[in-house]
C-alpha cells in the first residue's frame, strides 16, 4: 500500500466503523425499548403523562449516549 492510499483507507475504515456503531446502538435502543413497553392497566391520566415524559427523557439520554460513544470512537482514530 502506498502512503497516499493510507488516508483514504483510514477514512473507509472509519466510515464502516461509524455505520456499525450506529447499527449496534440502534439495536441496543430497540431491545431496551421492548423491555419498557409493558402497560399497566387502569392508570390515571397524570400517571400516563408522567410516563410519557420519562420515556421521552430516556430516549434523549440514550441517543446522547450513543452519539457520545460514536464521537469517542471517531476521536480515537
């Protein structure tokens, strides 16, 4: 491999790694979401509202964690 081909090869490897990290993060998110999909019968409206807020915050945190992991992987190269 010639020296001028190295940056292009590294970029291709980073692209593949980024794609796989994103796929794995999405799989982890989907698995976690399945575990959270249990319904409790006879909930009050305020309980449903609170649950909705909790789920929304959880999703935001998981996405932020995923983005942080992806950036850490990119920075390590």
